[in-house]
C-alpha cells in the first residue's frame, strides 16, 4: 500500500494507474487526510469452451412434466395460460 497526495496522483496518474493495474493499492490524501483508496478491480477469469461444456454436463436434468406438476402443486392451475405443454407454442 502506498500513500500519495492528490497532487502526486494528478501529476503521475498514468504511472499510478499502471501500478494499480499490476496489483498495487494506493491511498490518496488531500490536506494530509486520506480521502480515497485506489485498487485494482478483481477480474474473473474467462472460461474456455471445454470448461463451459463440462459445467453444462454437471447441471441437473430438468424434466418438464415434473416441473409443471410441482408448479401446479405450488401455484395452482386456475390462472394458467396456454396449452398443457408450455414449451410448445402455436405458430399462427
């Protein structure tokens, strides 16, 4: 952690931002009082296509008919709109 003044930050902002991007944390002061903390944003690593496929394979299987029964048990069927098969839509 480094402490710099507002003026130092203004005059050297490019090098400070480069250091923050490299992982450094800065506290910025104004009139001797810390007023801001400048730190890198945590970045999530992007997953490869293979990793995404593997995650997809681990997802639980959803049976539409069972899902519909459970929804009917919980919400009831009075306000249901459309046909029995919610995944089929008519093409008029």
